[in-house]
C-alpha cells in the first residue's frame, strides 16, 4: 500500500508498507524481483566429495558484509552432481540464515557453490540492481533478525526472505546509491588491509627487537646471544626481576567496587587491550570509593596497569591528566626510572617469550590467573636504558601509525552507517551525481 504524504515537511514522500519513501520509489516483495535458493553440505564421510576438490564451496560463517572473492573449502564435481549443492554466480547476494551469523551478507564475485545455511538471491534482471540489494540487506538486518524463529539459536528461512518488501528507487538511482556506498566500502577494506599489514609488521619487529636487540636486520648475524629462562636474547642484556626494578608493585583492593553513573573512572581488566587503555565501556565510583581503593597507591601518569586475570598479561600506561582507580584482578607497577623505562616494560610484557612464561605460570582451571607473588618475581629482559628507550620508540612509532589508521577506519564506519540509513530511506538523494 502506498499513500501520498500531505505534510509540507514531508512533501514528495509517500507512506508505504515499509515506511516513508520518496514518491518516485516503488515497493515490491523480493520474490517478485529476484530468485532465491540455497545449497547443501556434501556428506563429510564421502571422500569422493572432498578429496582433491577444485570447486569452491561457501559456508554461511564466511559472510561478513563484504564482497566475496573465494571460499575456504573445495568440493569435487561429483559432489555437485550427486548432492543438493547449488552453484551461484558473480553478482549474487548471499544471506546467512542460521546461527550466530544469521543476517550477515556477502556480495559474490566468483563462481562458487553454497551450503544449506545460505540463501542466494539473484536479480531477475529488471527493477533490482544486485549491488543495491546487497547494501539494502546490510541496512535491513536489525528488522530481519526480528523475524527469526526457533529455540536456542533462532533462524531465518527462505520463505521469510522471499516475502520481504524491498524499496526500489528507479534503476539509475539504485546504481548511484550502490556506487556511493561501494566507494566507502572499498576505502574501509583498504584501511583494514593496511591495519592488518601494520600489525603483522609490528609482530615481526617485536620478535626481532626482543631476540637481537635494536640492531639493523643486516647486522643480526653479528649479535651474540644467550639462552635464558625466558628464551634467547642478546648476550649484552641482563635478566631483571620486577620486584627489583619497580618502586611499587600494588595489587588492587580485594573487594567489588560500588559503581555509580558518574564519578571517578574505575579501570577494569577488559579496559586494557594490546597495550592501550580502551574506554569504550566505562565504569565509575564515588570520590569516597576512590579514596578507599587508592589507599595503597594512587595511580599517576606513567604507572603501568597490569591485568593478572581474565585475561592474564594485558598492560598499559596510565595517561596524563586522568584520575582513576583499579577494578578487581588488576595490579599497578611503578618502575624505577633509572633502571627500567616504563614504555619498554609494557612492550616487554607483550613479547613472545614473556607472554609464554606468564601463561605457563598462570594457575586455575576455569580462569587462569597470576598470583601477586608470581608477578613480583617475574623475569623480564633488561637491555641498557638507552636501548630500552630506542626499542620503545620503534614499537610506539608503528603503534601510532596503527592508531591513525584505526581512527580513519572508525570514521569510515561511521560515515558508511550514516549514509546507508539516509540513502536507503530516500532522505538523502544522489540523482544529481554523475557516476
């Protein structure tokens, strides 16, 4: 049903079965403009369906709201002939129907087969531009998930998808909407690839620095090394014990904080990730609670917050101009600056060798944890102070590059989300664009 809207503020819009849309747009059920079908999983015990397979076979868990250029597994031609597996071609939309990934979509860019948990959607060739449909499904997912049915893991089925009402701008406008969103999607994927490459670079850099020290790669053959309880390290380095290298090693109060809506920040173990303080979830305590929780030591800029449980071994520096207390399962380390650079210690705690020792020393069945005594006697690599600073500078330089790219990705995600909603409801039009 469509009905013109007479309100002056919404002039040019009509009321439809799926809300207000521009007058020039149509609304149709998906089954009227696209064909839908799903595949199957060949019997895993039938080797002739799997061994030396060369045909791509896509699972619903591989759908991540991005273009799909290939599948993780392969099946044989016999599997296609003897089972209910179905081929899908380029420019097909794939929607996950079952389990945790229900509602996730992929835009197929290769010839592949699919399993039974995927609903393939192929435009009939008129009214619907496939790439527009792909982005529409991303935008529509919250409403689609509300249509799930079943028990512990509700599912979607083909019937639900076929009967969906979809907005249909004129085909040229669909193409322009898809082009705008594709440009942002492409920028997001490129940024994600840069972040992934930088993280791999950091991983390699840390392995090099904590194995050979701050020497160029071409000089590693000249570095004499020695075996220690935390692995190989340059012969000129020493092993230090945290208790000897820190002014203060303080455990958190053994009590559950009393949280309030606003007040003094209380850092919890999940707020520390990959050497950074991550405050996407914030908890606060009162001023009185802050005084109580910092009796042993008040955190100051440059102190190290260390998680000894759930998870073990996460660490970060206390930022400047930030008043905070510690939640449970956390410790504070304050280094002796003449012996140990605090930035270096954070990086050393993430080194492969120290992480291995920490996790080997951790006890507990359901949740591994380090005791305070374990932390106090923990061994860490100890180069000269100048080399510590050099190593810390090198790692933090790449961390800064990662942060720049992550901020860029966050901005792109926000832009994509905003434009997706506006473009799919006609609140923002792109008719004037030359694409």
